[in-house]
């Protein structure tokens, strides 16, 4: 039998193993554009669970360890691969409900549930991906169960099945075969399963392999990201964060906790589901916050930090850096819970000050920082939803790798309705916002927005992040690439030339508007040159607009309507 302690350590080991090899997983991404790399997304997703596991006592039940891991991964899920991974573990957790220990049959039944959860969440499952690897792994585990009741032997068969399925992914996806690689998500899952096996088989937790300097930088980056969510002014001394394990016999509304916390502090965020209440507040009286929270259940974790002391130390260590960070944070708004009083609200995902301002001007209450290479987590989007004071909140992911993370917020929100419009690009998001009619109801607007995004052609100009053979092109690191609706069409040495070719390739007699959104790597003079060159090559009835988006990664984002 597998004890709860062993499952807890196995999850930590699986997290460490993919963290150790995440760069190799990232390198399997066959498309040469910079992206939210699979290894990083999966590592950050299970990393959230690993941190939660480290807080648990060794006497924890298998059911509780699995439930805590699944909850943490759901909130920390990043990118499609991270969301699928979190769904695998959510199903796994459901299969272990009420189990103090795990037998071989429990293990496979739970894994089967996980595979089912993941397949159901994907509208059009593609074989040759992480889904295939998980499914075949469970099937091989089921076969092994017929021969042995030893859970270690069964999980070993799971790992063997996953590895065999991974080797077959190029045969199922021609694009993988042409590139000579296996599926990145499947490789990541194999690493996680192997890390878990190390604990099941010999009790050995695989080390992450990160140096102290790398760990310190990861920690520093985490705190920089958290700090950026709040204004730099310190009105209260103690940053208080805690998680309450909900008592099923207590029906008290978490909204009352939020209202109380707002009377004793600021920067209040309260996120809850059936099992936990996760809370953040800045206050002078952390004890009062904790005492009130005990009305809902037991405190699972508590972190209290003296922000004024941290601020003083940071100032002593690096005064110039403090000033720069403070200037940035002062330009950002607080992200706090807002009661759903208005009828409709919007949130969008975007990177770059210009794009954020553009979505704000169009009516978005909150803009989540993120996009290509910067996939926000489910919890990032959830907090933005809860900070939007509307009964119906439309979410615009604006990137295909963020849609699934956005969709996971729907069942987590109980006091308002979340409607995800599956926008895959910034131009689609802008068109969806422009299609909104305040005189129509939510259903009519959802239909109008979905129709609007279908009529938008999107081009992008970016750089090659790696050498590659793709789409009939030989690509070298640093080449300028022009993509039309996601398809690689042009290889150039100059962003302006690529922009003109992409935009012109979309233009027809019916074209009325072209918008060129230029990023942080393009000067105003270059953007104007692109506009003039394009105007000279297309008919005069087309209106060309320049927008300074300030976005990273993309030299130009091109919208043609």
C-alpha cells in the first residue's frame, strides 16, 4: 500500500524531476516562435502543488494529499499543458476520495478518472500529445493490475506505458515526425511519473538540480510578480496570507470574511471553493483576521510578513532599484475583490502598456498581464474576475495557450457568471470588445462577439527563438518571421518588410481596415515606414491605423478586416 506521506513526497519528487529537465522539455517545442514553453508551464503548475505538499504533516491521508495537490495545481495552472496536467490530478484526486492508503486498484482507477477529466476538457482531443501518453499509461497500468496487486509494480508499468506512448507520438503527429522530436507535454508527464516512481519504489525524492542562486532568483521573481499586483503605498504593516480548510458542517458565506477583512485592512483578496478559502490582506491586526477565519474551519497555512521592515531592508540593499520598482508599482492599480453590482464587465489578457490602455479604453475593468511567453495562471485570471464588479464577466484570453486556464475559472466562481470568449489573438479580442452592444443581453452579446472574432485575420511579425525546419522553411535563430493566422509565410531580415508582406497578403477588394500594432522593439519611425510602404501597395480605400502597443515578443501585430 502507498501511504499518504509517500504520495505527498512523490508529488514533490515529480515536481523536482520536471523542474530539473524543463529546459530540455522546452527545447522539444517544434514551432520556432517564442512561446509559453511547455516545460516551464508544467513545472510551475505542479510546483504549486509541491509547495503545498511541503506544508503537510507526514500523517496526512492519501485522499487529503491528492485533494490539496489538485486544488493547488488548478489555481496554479499555466498554459494548455499545465491545465491538462491539473485536470489529470483533479480526476486522480476524485478517485482517491476517502482513501487513507492507496492500493494498486485504487491507483489505476484514480488515474483512469484523471485521463477522463482531461479528455473531457479538450474540445477536440489530439492524439500524439500528453493526452495520448496519459491514456496509454493508464491502460498499461490496468494490464499490469491483472498480473500483480503491488502498487509499485503497477506504477512502474504506468511509467513504461507512458514512455512507450511518448516514443509513438511522432507517428501520430506528422509535424513531430518531420521535426524529429517527441511531444513536449508527453515528455513532461513522463518526467513527473518517473519522479513519483522514485518515491514509490525506494522512498527517494529526486532533487530539482537547481543551484542556490537559481532558487533565489526564482523566489525573487515570484515576489516581484506578487508585489506588482499592489500599489506601493504601505498603509498597513502586516501582509497576512492564510488558507482555511473549510468545515463541511459550516455554511457561513466567505463573503462575510471578505467584508470583515475590509474593515481592518486593505488589498483584500478572498478566493474559495468547496474545500479551502485562500485569503490575502494587509492589516495592523493579523490576529483578528485569523481569529475571524476560524469560524470557517481550520487554518492550514499562515504567512505573516512585516512589509515595512521588508521595505526598509530593500531600501538599504538597493535604493535605486527600490525607486524603479516603486515607480512601476505606483502606476498600477490595486487588485481587490469587488462585489458583483453591475450587470456586465470585461477582463482581458495583454502585455504592453499600449495594449493594456487600449483594452481599458474599450471598457475592460481589469487587464491581466500576459500573452505569448507569459501565460497567466488560472488563479491570476480568477483574481481579475473577482476584482470585476459585475454579475456577468466576459473573459478575453487573446492567446490559444491561455483559453483553457481561463475556462477553469468558470466552476470556481459562485457569486457571478464567467463567460469565456475564446479569442486566440489580440485583434480578435479588440474585435470582440467592439462588437459588444450595451442594449443587448449577455446571450446576444456572446453570440455577436463570437461572430466578430471569426471575421478577423491576424498577422504577427516576430523572431525565431531557435533553429528549425518548419513549414518548408529553413529557419535560423534570430530570423524575422511573418505569420498569417498562425501559419508561417515569410522569412525576412527586417521587421518592416515582413509586416508589409503579411498585411498585403491578407488584403482583398473587400478589405476596409488594417491596424498595425507595433511593439517595444519597433521605433515610431519604423512603424510609420511600414504604414507608408503598405499604403503604396494596396488600394486607397483601405484605412491604415498605427497603434503603439508596446508589446514584447511581437514586432508587429496586424489586424485586417
